[in-house]
């Protein structure tokens, strides 16, 4: 029998998963090699350190969810099982997405790998898999299908299905959040209001699943002896429902706030750029029309597109059309 579940057990009870460890080490090594290669090829524009940190943090969450005490207790405590699912579908994928591994691949690679990677990212298969409606449907089917159907009991009792479920959650979470939070060179460039709408539409999935479990009778959700001090079977299922409902909705709300922040930053950037371009355009305009109409370009005059400026610009065009005209007199 396992000891009582708690923070100490989470960090002291570990189980080694060779496949997970190997995959994480390979992914981390390839990413760090790519970041080093970009820094070597472009010393003035090295790969952002914070993106490297995000990607490595995502890999760390995968290890934590599948090898720490969270994984040790996931067969005997259903609410711990639910926490594991949230880590794999809602925490690890966005962190990996913020690391922009595919953009890093394009920056670090050369032909023919570079051309092949670009073609794959723009292929019909990838375009369909990263299509936001597909991601939303996949997210809904995965969350509901693995918690509210007969698959739940089968997955807990079959180690192979259980491991496949972990992979499924990680992949579905990545495909769902990629077009909403990422900036990878995929086909879809959806507006920020649509991103928020998709996240809002996904929230009822977590709410519905959590509410159903919160009022469900105990079923075949765990195997093996329960740890010391563990809640009863019914309370365990209800706690799992509360975790999905409250924690899932809170995480989704946090992502909505992140999208709003990204939206505001893009707006400020576009305003700054448009202001600089407008200043440059006005400066050039004043330079070319000044000989014809000093009054129109003098201090305190109106907009660059007002009537006086337009008249001055028309006069400038007329001078250009004269035989031998150079626009200066």
C-alpha cells in the first residue's frame, strides 16, 4: 500500500519511465543544439533565451506528470489522475508551443532539411490538423471520451492504453493550442477575437465533464489498494470532477487573458509602426511639395491629406509632367 498522498509523496515517490525519459532527453538535446546553432550563425540575433526556457519547462512538466508521485498515484486516486490529465493537455503543450520548436528548426537548418520542413508545415495534412475547428473537436472528444465513457475503466486497467492516453493528451493539447497561442509558420493566421472565441467555446467542455463527475456515483476508476488517508471512492470521483471543472476553467481563463495581452501588444506595436511610417511619409511629402506651396507645408498646417496638401501634390505632379520637368521648379 502506498503512503498517504501529499506534497511530500509527489516529490519523493518516483517511477522511472524509460520511453518518456529518452524522448524528453532527445527533444531537449535537439532544441539546445538548434538554439546554439542559431546563435553561432547569427550572433547579433541569437535565439531568445526565454523561448528555450519555455520549451524546457514544457518537457519538465511532461516528466513531472508521468514519472513523479503524480504518476505513481494515478491508478489509485482518480482525482490525482485528473490532475495528471490537466498537466498533459493544458500546461505542457502551451509551454512547448511558446518555445517555437518548428521556427527554431527553420532557422537552424539548411537545405534540403529546411525546404522539407517548410513543405511539411504548409502541407494539407498539417493544415487540417492545426485547423482550429478540428482542434476544438479533438479536444472535446478527448476530454469527454476518456472521462465519461467506458474507456475510463479500460484505460486505468491497461498500462498500454494508459500510456497511449498520455500521448493522446499531449498531442491533442498541442494541436488545439498551437493556432491560438503559437506563432509558428503554419497556414492559419486567425484574428485575436476568434482565438478568444475558440477558448471560450472550449470552457464548457471542462465544465460539463467536471459537473458530471461531481455528481456521479463511484465506478471503475481506480485499481489496487487505496493509499492511507485517501478519500472514499465516491468522494474521489467528486474531487476529480471538481479538479476538472474549477482548475480546467481557471487555466482556460488564464489563456484568454494571455491572448488579450498578446492582442494589446500587437496593437501597440502596429500603432508605433504606423506612427513612424506616417511621420516618414509626411516628411517626404513636405520635401517634394514644398517648392510649390510653402504655405501648405508650413508649421501648424493640417493633415497630410487635407485639401491644401492635395492641391500642392497635384501641382507637383503637373510639374513632373512638363517636358524636362524634375519636380523642383
